[in-house]
C-alpha cells in the first residue's frame, strides 16, 4: 500500500511533500512509535530486577504491546544497553545519524527530479519490487536518475504535432460557432510564436458539398453554408484578436488571408491571431467523393502522405542517408497526432492536452477518446444525456480497464500517425464498399470500423474520462431513430468482426485477452437478447399491474412488437417512426405503473428481499453510487427516471426498426433547409458592445452565445455513394455575372477578410489529382450496380433479421414453456424479512432461465462497477497532475510574455540612431524573450 501511494504521489507531481519528505522522516517516526510508548507502559516490577527483566510477554497482551515488547527486548540484549555504556550509546546514536544523513545525501537528487505527468512506473523506479523491512531506503535508492554529462548539452525536446481535422456538412450557424471558437481557444493556448513548444497545432476543416450551380449550371459557386462559415471565422477572429479592447483604441484592419483554387474545389487559409494556421477545404462533390469517411481519407493521405511521408521521400531523392531518414521518419510518425472532430464539437484546450498525455507516455496507444456530452433542449436530449453517461461511466471504463475501448467516437478522438499508417489500417480504411455488408460496417459507423482495424493490428484504444467534449444531439424522435438505425447494425457488425478474429487479435494485441473476448461475447449476447428481455419485463408489468396470468401476460407483451415488426416490413420509414412514437408513449405509462406496482408489492410482502425488489433497489443504488463518483455529472441521475420509462422504446422498438431497415444506408440525420444564420448574430453584436466597454469578450463569448443564441434544428438526408448520380444537384440556382468566379464572389463580400488569390505548387496539384484518381473520384451513376446492391442489402436484411429475432424467439419460447410447466422446474427462494427472519410458509418462484439471466446481468454490472472505480482513481491522478503542471506552465508563459512586452516598451521609448540599429534591437529583444522561455519551460 505504501509503495502504491508513493507511485501515485510521483505521478501527481507531489514528489517532494508526499514522497521525499515522508521517506526521510519515516525512520524517526518509527523510532518514536516503538520506543516512546515504552516509557509509559505499565510493568509489573519484581524486586531486585532491572527494567529489561520486567519486559515479559503475556498471553493476554494485544498485538501492539507484543510488538513493542519484542523491540525493547531485542535492544535490551545488547551489551551497551545492559551495562549502560555511554560511549557505546553515543557511538550508536552517531552511527544512526550518519546513516540517515548518508541516505539523504545519496538520494538528494530525488528532490530535484523532473518527471512528466502520469509518469510510467518503470520510468520512475529501476525495479518494481521493494524491500518491505527497509521500505524507505529501498524506495529512495530505487528511484531512477539521469547521469549528467560534462558537455552539458541539453537534450533535444521532442515536439508533438497535432493536426485538428474537422468534417462539416451543412452545419448551422451555432454549430459552426462551437467548433471555430474551440479552434481559436487552442490557438490562444499554444501560440505559434513560441520557439520551444512541446505541442504545435495546425487546423483543417473539410467541408463537404460546399458548392452549388449558378447561371443554370455553367458555373460553380460556394453555397450559403460555406459563406456562413467564412463569416463565422471572421467574427470569432475579431473577438479573439481584440483580447484587450478599449473604446479609445483604434481597431486595426483585418489581415489579408489566402484563397486558393484546388483540384477538389477550393481552399481558404487563415493565419490566426497567435500564428497558427486554419485551412478550410471546400469540397465540390462533382470533383471529389463526399461523405465523412472520404473526407477522413482525404485529410489522412494529405497530412500523413503528402505532408509527412512526401517530405522524407524528397529528402531521400536528394541523397540523404537512408538509415538516418528511417529513424527520423519513424520518430516523427509517432509524434504526429490527428485530432478528429465533428463540425459541431465544443471543447477546451485542457481536453486535448489530456488526450495527448495518453499517447505521449504510452507508445502502444493508437487512439484515445474523451467523455462526450450531448447538448440541446428537450426530453429526447435528456434521455441521451443519461444514456451517454451510463455508457461512459460503466461500459467505456470497463473496456479501458479490462481490455481496450472498441469505439473511439469521431466527434472527438486523438489518433497516432504511426498507428494510422500501419499495415492494413489506412489502406484498408480507403476500401470502397463493394458488398452489402460493407455498406453497413464501413459507412454506417466509420469511427468504429477504424478502431476495429487498429485493434486488429495490435494497437490499444483508451478512454480518458477527464477530457470533456460537447456535441449536439438529435432533438426530435425521428432524427434520433435514424441516427441509431445507423449505429446499431454497424456496432454489431464490427463487434462480430472483432470477435470472429478474437484468437488472432488476442495474440497480436497484448491488451486483448481471452477473458476480455469472453466478456465481449457475454455483453454482445445480452445486447442481442435485449428485445426478448424487454418483452419479459413488460409481461411482468402486466402481471404486477393487472394480475394477468404468466402465459397470457407474456403473450400480451409479445403481440404488439410482433405486429410492429410486420408493419415495418410494409410501411415507409417515416410511418414506422410515427407508430413507434405512439407505442413509446403507451409503454412509458406501463413502465411507470410497473415502478409503482413493484413498490406496492414490496409493501404488501413487508420485505424488499424479493427478486424484483432486490433487482430494482440494486440498480438504483449502483447508479447512485456511480453518479456520486462523478460529482460534476451527478445531476444527470434526474434523467434516469426518463431513461427507465423509455427502455421499451430504446431497446425493443428501436431494435426492431434498426434491423428491419438495415437495407437503408442513407445518413438520415441532417437535412439542409434554407439559410443557416440564426439569432446567434445577436450574441456577436453583444460582444462588440462589450468591447466598447473595455471588457474582454474572448472570456465570455462562449457563455453569452449559449445564453442568447437560439439553436436552429436542422435535419439532413444524405445519400450513399452508390445511389448518388453525379449530375444531379438539389441546390438553388441564381443568376450571377457572366465572368464572376467563386473566388471573386468571396473576395467582394463586405466586412470580410481581404482575400489574396494564390495557387498550389505543381507538386501538390499533382498529388491531389493522383489521390482523386486512386481513391476519391466521384462515384458514377450505375443503375445496374445500384439495383444489385439494393437487392443484396435486402437479402442481408432478411438474413440478419431472421437470425436476430430467432434468438429472441427461442428465449421467449423457453420462458413460456417453463412457465407452462410451473412449479416442477421453478426454483424456490425462501421469503426473507429485513430483520433476518425467514417465512415458514411463503416462498418465491423463479424459473431457471430468468435466474441465469439475472445472475449474468448482475455479474456484468458488478464487473463494470469495480472497473469504473479503478478507472476513476487513475483519472483523478491524471487530472490532479495536469492541473498542477499546467497551472505552473501557464504562469511561466505569462511571466515570459510580460517580460517580453516590457522589454519592447522600453526599447520603443528610446529613439534609435538609425533604422538598422532599431531592427537589430528588436531582434535582440525577441531573442532574449525566446531564451527566457527556453530557460523557464524546461519541465
């Protein structure tokens, strides 16, 4: 236990006050604890006997007394103590003091030891073992240290390069504002002007379908969504640039930015206020393949292929040494990270830095994800808040502790470049869907498929609970069902793919054991049997509320879902969702009655020691304790009641809808509708007014926008690649000048950045042309192929639906038969009262299948609960370490900036003799500032 607390103290950067000082003082504390009580110990003295002779152990002594007496008797056997030789006692005291001082002098380096956040234990100590009898000596002497060389050359600091890559498709104004503000926060947190920085950022946004036809299809211009994004960038830029506004300060004009015509559409390049670069890639779906997965492939090949790999290939052609290039290239791949975000993600810089810590310290980690919080108003979002909370609190934490996280969501995840460039990852991810199952696994849940490829290649995927990100959630029933219609089959397809290669994956991936594969098999089985389990729960509701016999109650519970499934095969998806909404309301009333009936049954039986009572109380207690261990999210338990009422809708009706509509591979969660600007413009105006009052809008812009901006709900229906004819456009056409291009139109926009038109290099143009030809060429219309894929998808739907509901039918039939047999096979459970007494006449009956399911479900929950506790402890360690080190780092940077500004002011106050001298003085000031930063940012 002491060893574990020492490791925790070092990881949390409490090295001096929680490790070194306690270890130095521990010897004195032990001496005091064992010897001081001797003076106050009552002894039975015998005549003509010494103090030591009176120390005798008795059979009725407590263990503390026995230990103290044993120590004293050991000391009393020494000759210098028996004869009280003062010179010997003085020599022994001096020897002990010398030993203690020697320990301090030989381990004084530990006091000045520099460690990283959540340093690995193997990097803290030479050996993981320790000597229990001499704990403090072994812990101090076992601490690693670095041998200083005579030349005193400072080791080169490795810089982590993070490329933030966002994907957009017709987001509204508020959603664009969230991601752009988050990008500007990162720019402010890690300025590009710093010479020595541990992390460098570069921002890329890939905007799908950013162009529309004008002049009756003769030209292509940026659509209103792309123009809105440009306006958002300009408005946020103005806020973050004027971080110290004053009404008497003359505002500087907006700096010139770049606009580029590219083979895939267009590009806007912005240099942000702190020097980092934001590039917006405007994709024309007539020139390059659209949808999220192809945007990801686009930026992966651009960053990891063209920017990273191409650089070293060019150096190799110029004659650089091959071995040196390979080693440098390998290191840079490991230190290149891709931060994947959605177009509406909102996050703080601390969330990104916490993810970076996981990849930086653990080279086997290929990806890490944070805690995703759904945002938005309404009951549908409330339900998702609790659903996301339970999924992260228990399921993701358990996956992280027991093995690996199976899905790192694309809305906020950090990927290692070398993991993505590994064999069968990026290349396989670029595969075009050619079979029916590919459309389900590849395009309906691209983030889960990418994680499956990483796991199969041996990489670890982790979950960092302290890294928070916020994203908009579906706010209406139809959009929610369409989203889960994609997620459900994709999750099952990727999980079955991973389990199918379980033996090979466990051999290649050290984090995935056979026991973890078994855990996933049980979890997947419970998920597949979810509809049948809900039917049994509903039958229990009929029995509790109406007193219906067991078999009739089960029949009444099965008939409505069966009828709904038949209707789903016949009706359109929108009609199916409408029927599910109506049934969900009735089921919610039934679940509310079930809760009251269970409580009434407990009162009637005068005990809560019933199967239903123990299950309900156990679930409530488990969720309350879990929420209490997440104090900042404890309020989400309020939505737990709504979650319980919606269980039939979420686990029965939604499962039926998802399986029956598995052949529909459209996106289904966004639908463009008119202009995107909302009343969030008022929030920007409010910021401008605050600037006039000498306030800092960059500190309050986000909160004000959240208060004043009315979110505009939009939905989108996106068509899969095989169903999209290239020549079909659904955009608005309007008349423009005959010679005005999309670049000229954006350049002429009032109150915007002055845009300077530039061109790509010949090499980069050839890269994009080749990439389009290989992977991203727009899919051409092929009616025969479309019909074949549609028929294959229907056939796949029929097979999967049959197997899925056949398993549930078997479960229900087995339960029905056992209930029909009655007491012959049922398990009798004695009735227990809260005081511990047992009823002599009353018994509870439970069929074997129900008992087996309850035990299996309870085992999974308990396993997840203890895994969550373990994960919470290490999350606390990571968070405390980050807060401590980041605060110190921010303070040092602030002092460096103030010193630099002060030196600039003093230099400007003195009149230079000539222009050249002034330039030299500026360069010297800047060099002094950089030296000061390098001196204070070593840690």
